[in-house]
């Protein structure tokens, strides 16, 4: 049975769940208010849910609050259904488009607090509207009821805030899994959120203490004044009953009355009422005097509160019945305001303490967050400084955990750097080994040529040696032999110069990548090294490298030329491999100036990069070569360009049509 109910509940929409929770909370609160309100406000006896109640208030007390409850619940539930329609539809259809997900997350973060504000103030308006229609509640009573409703509405809003936040939690979890969130957009600070959630408890405590104190004081003082005025009313009637009836407004009653606001009154047989100070009695007072006071020891109340009361006596005069009474105020609005003011002072005092506590709590958490952000932004700048442990609670544990994470992260980064250096060195050595294979082939030709030069020079030396003393050998013959020897020497210089260039290129690529060698070099020097080092690989793959540098060959760059050569060579190697062994293909390399940058464009017409590789390129060590690749190539290339040239690498690719890389190098 429970499992079926749980399944039915889980299948309900978000708006329905929130509406059900609100109805449940509202019913409990209205039931509580229905029973507590007459006690807090000291409703006079027999004035609610009686015929007297209906006659002075159009309808019964129960019907008034039922109308208030039904109207508030109906409107708020309609608000939930309308406002949460988009969330209900999203949960049903699960649209993970970025704009839609962001909109849903924004709604989830703001809706609970928006609802809190509506629930806090909306019930007051409905309550005052309904009670105003009855016309039986004076302003001071409306103010008191509004104050109580505000406190309970705030409590309901706070409870509903927690409930709604919990029900929206699955939405936030679901959307966060489909959205990379690097930084949250703060709608409310943690301090404000804590204040909003704790505010209802403080407010309702302060108001209830104030109202309970006020109602207790009013009740006790009312009983004392009632006893006092009963005695003095009897004395006054016994002494001058006739004068009171005939000349009530000309008699000095100051000896009998406690306050200036108190007064005598007489109701004549025809229903006319005269008062000693000319003030009129309310219809509530007069009706209570007729209908209910006889059953309550001739005690009369002025409204649905005991702040003002009266005592009466029925007397016979000239065979007619008169009612003589004293109207007295127990506590004035000023007294009520005094209680309310001190309640407000108490509330503000507690609120200041709460603000200090929440501010301190937010700062403690913010220190940890800032520390985490520093680790994320630049892990290399992790220091040995530790957060101070200032409390023996969960916040202290949080600081301890952060310190441990910082220390562990630092060790891990050091280990990663060490492992990364080893991986990079292995990649460099592997590339160097492959390159040396090509260099060996490149050096073979000039070495063989040098060997041929040596043999040619040897023959010429022998010929010259045998010509010494030969009378048939002319001076011109000696010049011709010298000329031939010079030709061989010039060839030797060319071969050795080429070998020197090869050795220089190889030596530059043989240094460790961690060595910083920032020098000025020209585009021409760069291209020369690339041609030397890539000649063999291009020849073996039967791929042609077309280099176009136009008039930019003399442009000077500053940086590590060896790093740049390795980056370009790596990209050319990738371009060769994109053809998957297909011969007679081309790679275009264009070098040109764009604004204040030199652009090296390397374009192939091969297989292109898969989508999964495009998303991770330059961010992770990823390879398309399977077990034959380490994934370090482009990762290293990007790191080198950023580190040694403050430049950037971008790319364009289309599967089946090729890839173009752009190396951007800023000029000084």
C-alpha cells in the first residue's frame, strides 16, 4: 500500500506536489490561527460562532476564516500551477538545450524566494479585505490581526521555502549533469539566505511574546477595573440616580472615573443613549449590552477585544427601566504600541546577532571557497599557507579538510609535473629517434659525395705530382689542374655546410624542452630547419610540402626556435598521417602577417578530425593513432606556443575533407 502511494506521489507534477504541501501547511496554520487568535486578542465571551456574532459581523467567525483560507489557498495554488507550468513541461520532455537549461536553473534558484515574498504579504491583504467586508472590526483590531497574520505568514513562507527548495533539488541535479558550470550566478548571498530562513522564527517569537504579554496584562487589568467600577457605579446610582438620568452631561464624575477617557452613559426606554462626555457608543457595545451582558454579570465589551469595556446597572425610574453604566478603556493604542515597539527592539537585537553570526559563517565558508578558486585558477601557485582553524565545529573541520586537500593537491601537482616531464622527454626522444633515422639518410648522400671529392682530389694530386719536372707540362696545364682542384674544394664546402646545417638542426631538437632558449630568428631560418628535418619523412610518404612565405622571410621572431620547429614538424607529421599512407598528396604551409601577428597556416586534405577529438584537442592528451600514439603531440605543441611565444593555436576541420591549423605568434 505504501509503495503504491509513493509511486503515485512520485508521478505527480512539481506544481501539484508544491500545491499539496502548501494546502497541508495552510490548513494546519489556519486551524492554529482559528483557535489561537481569540485567545491572543482576548475575544469577549460568546462573541464568536453565535447568533450575536452573525448579527454584528454578517456571518460567523468560522465562516470568515473559512472564506479567508479558501480564497488564499485557491489563489496561491493557481499561482503555483501557472508559474510552474514550464518546469512541469521541462521535466516531462527533458530538453537539454543550453539556453533552456539555463532558464530552468534560473527559475529554480529564484522561485522559492519569490514565493516566500508572496506568501509573506499576500495573506494579509486577503484577511484585511474579508474582515473589512464584515465592518465589525475596528482599526486597532485589524492592525493586531494583520500583525499576527504577518508573523504566521512569514512562518509558512519559511517552511514552504525549505519544501520548495527540496522539491527543486532533482531539477538542479538533472540540469547540472548536462551543463558545465564554472561559476554560479549568485542571486542571493548565503548570509541573506540564512537570514530569510531564520527570520520567521525570530519574528513570530518576538510578536507572540509581545501579544501574550499584552493580552495577559489587558485581561488582568480589565478584571480589576470591572470590579472597581461595579462598586462605584452602585454608589453613584444610590446617591443621585435621578440626576444621572436627567442631567448626565452636567454632572462632574471625575471622583468616580480613573481615566479621562472613561465616562458614564444612560440608555433611555426609547433606546436613546446619552454619555457624560458626548461620545457615542458603538453598535457592538449596545448589542452586547442587550443580548449578552446579563449572562456575564452585567459586563459589556466594545468590540472583538477587551481593550474597552463597560459595567451596567438596570434601574427603575418613574415605572420605566433605564440602563446606567460606565464605559472604561483598559489599555490604549499607545500601550499596545509600546509593547509592539519593545517587541520590535527585541526582534532587531536578535536580528543583529543573527546577522553577525551569518556574516561570520559566510566569511568562514568564503575563505575555503576562495582557496579552492585559487587552486583551480592557477594550481602552480599553491602555497604552504594554511587556513587558520578558529572553531571546534563543522566549519573547523571544513578548514582542516581544505588544508589537507591543498597539501594533497600540491603533492599531486608535483608528481604530475614529474610524470609529465618524463612523458614529454620520452615523446621527445621518440621523435628524436625517428628524426635521426631520417637525418642518417640525409647525411649519407653528402658523406658519399665528400668521399667522391676526396678521390677526385687524390687523382688530381697524383697528376700534379707526376707533372713536376715534365717539360711537356705547360704553365697553363698547372693552372687547369689548380682550377679542377678548386672545383672539388668548392663542392666539399657545400657538402660540409649542408652537414653543418643538419647537425645544427638536430642539436637544437636534441636539447630538453624545459631549457629556455629565447633568441631572435628569421622566418627563413625556421623554414630551413623544417625542410632539413622533415625531408626524409616527406620523401618516404610520397607527400609534397608546399611552402609559401612570400616577402615575409626576413621577419624576425623572438623565442625558442627549437620548440617552434618541433611544433611545426609535429603538425606536418600529423598532416602526413591524415592521408593514411595514400601517396602523391600535398600539404600547404603558408606564412603571412596579420595585424601584429605572424600566422603559420598548415593545411592538409586528409581524413579530418572526429568530433570527440575536436572537443578535447589542446585540453587533454588525446590521440587518433590508437596504441601507436601517446596524445602528447598537440598537447605539447599548444603548451609550447603558449609558454615560449605567448601565442595561440586554433584549427578548422571537416571529417573527410581535411584539417587546417593556425599558429599565431605575436610580434614585439
